[in-house]
């Protein structure tokens, strides 16, 4: 893990860009060390530098968590293959034409998740080797990846998922194997993500402690207080 | 409003029993005055002195809210008519026999709500005349009554509803007229209250700011952290 730049922010948070092999990442650390860690995975419809993702990470770091994120292959700051570009163009075309998009999402998101898993685990290894990060470890954001990681990665002890993204069939079928405490965040009127699927997914999780927070509004309308609720959720399980 | 007894509790909370005409009530006030007020209405399947209701009220009072509750006619500490007893016996019989109970609930809960509305409004008048209570006013608990009060009582500025109770058809039809900020609390596996109805009700409310918190477990399994989440919800709207 190589740090390539850094800046000190309000609330005594240190924000650093890093690379781990080909993987570009960002790490936010609070003044208090060693800190518990939140892996903040976005679903890669946005780059990791998207302002609302960065704002969320900075808030949780100022609150006392180390927060780390990376871009997946073909996303954000990483080079795209011709196939990546073609799949995304086909998705945009189908969405624009109002055609069914499940099969396109399966072929796009399925491999994206599978390829992201070893990268996140390698990143977790590197992060936990830093003296300023102590654990325990929580996970926040991208549901499809989070399900897979929660199943294979015993170091993750609690997870907050955002329901606004396509979850491949193989991951939905794994939901019952997720048993860590969960907070699922749903935007009630999310245009591109059917509400029923999110409710079915919530129902399917195997966790004995699981909570759904649904707020009125579209995909990007999550109210800011949910960041604070998320911090308190992690406090209950990581502190 | 006549105070009939009182005791000082941990957290410097004063707990007092009162009567207002025939209505028996309990008022919890925090050390800081004048305090904002939460009307904590239970759905009268339990008396107001039920330990988990009292614990919730005490916690919110220690947190800084004045909290008041009353028993509805025929419930808790109030005398029952022969008709009350008959309706409840019929309900128990039908539940035990696994028969449909909607019509019984309509005839039982419909009038209970209609009769409770003027009592709660008179109680609110009396409470706001006390120097230790300043307002603004929130509402917590019994959904069916809360819908009606939110429609007719402009002094109520935010409401937390518990979905675990029968909501008469007339009140469900009024849900779209509720426009104050709402937090709806749902127990995902509540044996006696169909989940779909609660989700439909959440969908129907007219509020621009509405949040659903659903937790795994049965009717009485609401986790304690929801009391704290409720306090913070009221902080956003009453402070």
C-alpha cells in the first residue's frame, strides 16, 4: 500500500489517496488511533471521488471511524476495457429505450462483484497492517459486494447496505447466509430499483439483528441524518 | 388537571399521576423547563402502567422531553361497560378460533379512536397550561389515534407511529391527509399485524418527510435503540 497524496481536513481527519498494485483507493483516518474501520464500498455507478460519497466518508471519519474505499476494475479512476465500454453503452441504450435490463445488469454487475472481492480482501489486509487502524471492521454501501464479502470474510462484523443498486441473482440467493448485524437503507421511490426486491432481500437475510430504514424520495434523496444513524449502528456493533 | 401522586426518579425526572375529569393520566417531566412535549398514546391493548410503556416514557423524560399518557375509556384504569367486555371477549374468541377479526376490530377500535380524540385534545390543553411544559408537541405510539389527531390537531408537529395495531378503514383513508414529519416503526414478523398493511400505510401518508424503521422480530420485540432513535427524530422536528 503506497500513499500518493494526503491532506488534513476539518475535524482533524487525514485524507490520503493510495494505490495497492493497480487498485486506487482513499483512506480517511480520525485523530484517535487505533480506530475501528469501515469499508465504504460504492456500487461503481459513481467514481469514489463523487462529492456525496466523499462527504459521507469525511463525516464518519470526523466521528471516529477510519474509512476506506477503492474503485473497482473498469470504474472511477481505473482504465476501461472496450468490453466495459460496450456493456455500459448497451445498458444506457436499453434504459433509454425502456427495455428490460436485468440480463444486462447480470452480465455487468455479476463479474464486477466477483472481481472486486479479492481486491477488497487484499485492501483489508493492507489496512489492518497500518498502526492507525485497529479494527473491528464494518462494511457500508454496495449491497451486492457486501453480501459476498459478509459470507466469505469473517473479519467483517456488521454491515450497512444501500438498496439502490442491482443485486445479481447469485448474491440474492446468498442473502440467507449473511448472519452479521445489518442495517438496510432504502429509498422508497427509487426510480431504477424496484421496492419489492429490496423488501424481499431484507426478508431473506439470515441475520438475527437486521433493521430496515426506508425514506421517501428518489435514488439520490437519502437524508443526511442516515449518515449519523449509520455511525450509531456501527457504534452498537464495533465499539 | 389534578395531580394525585408523584415521585422523583433517576435522571431528575418527576413522574406524576393526574386526573382530568374522568380521564386518568401520567405525566413525566424532565429537570429542564419549559420542556417540549410528547403525547405518548398506547393502543390500549395494554394499560398505561405497563412496564415497557413506563420505561419508554421515563427514558424520553430523562433525555429532556415532557411525556404524557392517558388511558382510553374502558381501558387500563377506567371502568368497563358490559359492551366493552363483550366486544373484547368476542375478539379473544375469534382470535383463538383463527377466524377473521377485521370486522370485530372495526367495531372495537373505530369508536375507541373517535372517543379518544376529544380526550387527548382536552389533555393537551391542560398540559400546555402548565409552566413546566413549553411545546412544541410531538406524538408517539398508537397509529390509529395518531392519524386522526395529526389531521385535526395543528399543534402536533411530528409523530412516531408504531405499526403494531389495527388501523380502522376510516383512518387508513385519512393517511394521505397526514403531512407532518413521520417515523413509522414496524416489527417485521408481528404475528397479529400484516406487514403489507403497514407498508401500504407508510406509502399512503402525505408527509414529505417520512421514515420507516423495520426490525426483525415479533410484536413485542422492538429493540431498545428505537427509543433513542425516536428521541433523535423528535430532536430534528421539535427543537
